[in-house]
C-alpha cells in the first residue's frame, strides 16, 4: 500500500514558546506576557504563541494518517533546536518532503522513520519538530495499513510483549501550583505536581525556603483531600536549575539542600528535576553524577531527574551510562522521530535508570495520542499528562486514550501476554 497524497497544515499548539534564558534572568510577568527583551535567538518577544504543522498522509485505501510537528516550550536553549515557526518551515517541507513521501510504499514503521531521521540537508538533519511529526504520521500510516493499533505496531517491531496495563501518569501544574495540585489529588494522579519552579525570587527563594514551604503545604494537602490513605503519589518538582543558582553551583551544597527536603515530604517519594543547569552537556553530566553520588553517600531517598542537555537518544544513553541521575525525562519532541522515544524508554529500562516519557505543554492532541501508544508498548515508569498548562485537558487526553488502548488489547490478547 502506498501514500497517495500529502498535506501540510499549519496550526496552533497547546501553549506558548518562552525564552527560558530571559525568564531565568528575572523577566517579570505582566498579566500573561513577560516584560522585557528576549535573550534567545529567534524570539521576538519573551513569550510568543506556540505553533505546529500537521502532516496528513492520504493512503491508497482512502484513510488519512496524521502526525503533528511540535516543539518544546523552552526552544532554542539547553542544546535544543531553534523556534519552530510554521511560515519558516512550510516551504522546506513542501519542497523536500512532499516529493519524497508521495507515492512511497508503506513499509515497516522503523524502516520508514529511520530513513527520514537520517536524511540530511547541507549536513544537517531536519528540525526535531519535523522528524517528530513525520514519524507520528508514518506510524499511523503503518497501523492503518495493517489494521492494528499503533501500540501493537511498536510491540511487533521491537519484539515486545503486549501488556495491557496502565503506565503511571505524571501531571504538571504550570504556575497554578496550588489550585491544580488540588485537582490532581482529587483525580488521584500517580505523580505530581511539577510546580514550575523557574524563578529564584518568586518561587524557590534565595535560600530555597519557598520550595520548602510549598512541599510542606503539598503534603498536608494530599493528606487532607485524598479519599484513601492508599493514595500515595510521587512528588515530582521541576526547578529548572534554580537550586544551582542559589548555591553558585556548589554541588555539595545542592545535594545537602536536596537531602534536607526529605523531612518536608515525610513518607512520600520526592523527585527533583533539573537541580542545576551547567549550560553544557558534559559539564551537566558530571555535575548531575556528582549530586547523585553525594545523595547516595548521605543515604538520601531523594531522586534527581535529568532534563536539560539530555535531548537526543545519544544524550540519554550518555546520561544513563554515567549514572548521572535516578530518572531521565525523555522529552519527546526533542528526540526527533518517535522511534527514538521508544528506544530511549527501552534503554533506560535495560540499564536501571527510571524512564519518564515526558514532553511539553506546547504539544498537540495528535502528538500526545501517539505518545500514549508508545508508552503502553514500551512501559516507561511514567508518562506526562499533556498538552497544555491547565492539567485537566491533558490528563483527560492521556488517561482516556490509555484506557481505550488497554481495553482493545485485552480484547485481542487477554489480560496479559
């Protein structure tokens, strides 16, 4: 079966692009926008509307396969590709991709995805967002051609057992870290709340006191609102390197502070994402590994999560091999093709590092639905509820698609295979 026709459709993603460097330098919110000038190349304002491009493949049987090209909120920093703006990339896609896709035979997903993943122009691979969206569409095309779920295709091609069981869902609050935490507790999310601690003065505190106070509040809130003492979510906070800022990148002090947070969360598991940002990959690996070792020496239960400078499948392997963290965020749009997400989940599992199949608030419903299929097939430790910053909508999309997949797989394969 072949691809008959190809369409590229510009659209809006579920959030915004933010200039992370400007935010970390203290840019102030004015309503929903940030005041001041952008710092990162490509930004015209510190916050600007997120964009996407849908790739629609019409296959010979009349069905339509779809994938969405999308990029992360904090584009252009941490080793990531620049802003993904539709007007800039549409001409390239029409010129270079459409002729290659039109009339193409639908083969195994991995064969097709790797072909485009490795395609180069002037020595450069295509933008990660293009590879991300195209691989989604190719997986959808293969699933439609084979009359199977996308999760089944992943299981078949990676020789994985079909396990019709839930993957834990992790939710992030955006700046509504109090109101949205209540919602997460009421809906019994497995891991929460992210909390968006991306500014020292307003959110972390010059001595880390504001995060400490927030953790105390969160634990009390969970205990007050939960319907059963059996509800024991993991607490996962993203600090965007701000802990390193208040301790001038003194890694011993960073580790000591993280260790001190244990008493605030009592018997809950605590994960801290991105405690430092050293602004270069190998310095980041070295620093994160040092913090991990120090926490182990202290006998700490706190776990750290890698994010910045851990963008590609190769990066994920390097962080894993260096034992530079306890968990890695596999930030799906940063990896390019969705096959790299699958392989990252499997690599982390194989070598004993927890896999958090994440992503960004700035994705779309289409990219999220595909990610759920990859997660059910490859079994990461948790998957992010996305897209958007409102919690409810992203959680609904991920939770409900996961439940639909599980029921179909149970019908086909029984409870577990």
